[in-house]
C-alpha cells in the first residue's frame, strides 16, 4: 500500500468507430512521500472500436397517440417516408330534430394542428391531402409469443395497430384540399367531402335510420375514413384527434329568414385511430433493410440513421469492452457515449431532438438505458452544431451500462440508438449520423484509474 499519498490523475479512453486508440491522454500531478510508485499505474488499450449497423426495429405501434400524422418526406440518402392516418366516426348525440324545411348543404371534415403544431420536411411547398372511405373495419392485433422465448419489444403495449398495417379503402376520394403547412398560422383545415355521402347521412338522420342509433350500428354502415398525402408532398404534418365531420344544412326560420344548422360526427374509439407509416428505400443503400436483415455500415458507405415511425435504429456495440472491463484494478470514473450527427438543427430535415438508447436481447429492444442508478429513461443530451462546420452530437452517460458488460448474457446484447414515446410512434423525426472516412463518428469516452 502507498502511504501518505496525495494525487490527482485521469486517463481518457476513447472507443471509436472512426479512430482506434493510440493511447490515453494523461494529466498527472502526483505528490508522494513513498518511493514505491509501482502500485499505481495508468494503462491504455488500442484494440477496441465500435461496431455499427442500421437495423429495422419490429412492430412499431402507432395507435392512440392523439396525433393524426399525414404527409410524405423524401431524403435522397435514405428514401421516402409516407404516413396515412385511419380512424372511425361516432354518431353520439345526433338526433332527428331538423326543422321541416331543412335541406342538406354540405359535408366537411375539419381537422386542427396538433398541440405542438408538428411539421417535418419542406414546408415551403403546397401540400395536398385526400380523404377516402374505409371498406374494411379497423381492428387491433395482439402479438403471438415467440416459440423460442424471444421477448416482446418494451414499447409493445398489448393489443394495438402497428405502423406497417393497412386497411382497405375506396380508391375514389371523398374530397381533397391543398394547403401550406405553416402550422403556426393554421387554426383549422376544412376538407369538403362528397355531397352524395353528405346527402345520405342527412337522409338517414331525418328518417331515424338505425345506422345513427349507436356507434356499433354506425360502424357496420360506415367503417371510417383515411387521410392520405399526395405523392408529390414534401412534408409531414400532425393534426389533433379531436376532429369533426360536419353535416351542414339550412332551413327557413319562423321569421322567414334562412338559417344554418350543423350535425357533428366526432372520432370514435381512439384506440383504433392509428398512423400507417411506410418507408420506400428503393435505390438507396438501405433498400435491403428489413427486421431480419440489418445492414453493417460497411455495406452502406459508413452511413447509418434513426427514424421515427418506420422504426429504423442504429445498433452500436463494443465487442472488446468486456475484455477491457475484466482487467484487474480498473476504477471507472466517467463514461460517455458521443454520437455525431450529420442532420442539422436548422433547415427542413432537422435532427431528432430527444434520442434514447434501448438495450436489446437477441435483437429485440427490451429496456431503455436509464439515467444512472435510477429507473428513469435517459434522454441523450443534444449538443447543437455551429455555423463553422462542427456537427451536432448526442451524449449519453454510460457509467452504469459499462458495469453490465461482464454479466453472463451480455454477449447477446447491444444498444439501439432510436427515439422514445411519443416521438417514435407519432412523428417522422430522422437523424443521419455523421461520418469520417466512411465510418460513423461514434465514440465511447472512459475516464478511469488503474492500480497495479
């Protein structure tokens, strides 16, 4: 043992997909009253690097998020992402109290921007959306347990509807509208729907038809609606699920003047309102990406990315970290994972602001990386880039995680950089990782002390 020892020491150890270590940076100021300095040593290892792949996470649930996500964005490097939204209608409260002179005027779908007025993509161009009638009833799906015992993803809530699912609808649109997606300036968006359907609704209410007596009867008659973007759209837009379908009518009042009235259908059973989010990566480096076919960065020119809605994540592992942590006499003082991103915080395709890390088991996200020594999900710190060319980056505290690499089942685990709730299920947020020399800029910094 060293007696009467006063010292301050640190060694920075970087595990990087860009650069292998050539040694540890050391800043030592040691004052001893014992000549036996050999009990204290600083060690470095230069054989560790990050292994990075792009993966497709399975079964992303997009129901009951409170957001109708509609639109399309295209980025040449990673392809396009399209979101269509589906929902049911409810006739609750509608009664036949029309004046005898009432006549049908119009049918309108009224939607409003989401609470955070979400828009992603090129919002400088006019967007167009279409409304179609469903011909297939919406219903939830329950996953079947794997015969091999593989867990469900941590984000699986039970019976739900997933992003990849779609339901049949009439190819002929009931109506459409064009608009500029400057959501801070939009209060409502009204889509004029088919007069034929509107007249039909009006007559059924007037005739006390059973279709309007209950939600279940109405579902038998009218399965619901889907809102779909035009193929040429350039942005995704979020709308509230507090929509209205207004049956507008007019009549002559007792005073002889023409008056207006309205019957309103609202959304029914919000558990089956969901967003059908589909990626098209044709012609990109990621065309072959599937849930069973992750793509190492060696096959994608060093590029990886994360994307909400579609569930694309970046898999990160450090195969040699286990050996490093098994060295005797290691005392870890600090550990941080740094991931530089090419996506900017400015422009049309801004970086996702609140990334998370999932811990996985056999390729399935089964937990979140927590804030160290708590049960709280850790959101990576997003450090913005600057206008001199320095990219932004995500930073995660890894001090607790690296202490798990020696557990018996650790070799089957890795990290997935992605997004958490609610962004993963209700946005198109995307971040492309920065690269250097065809390698993603992923680095694990460990500050440690080693004793002999």
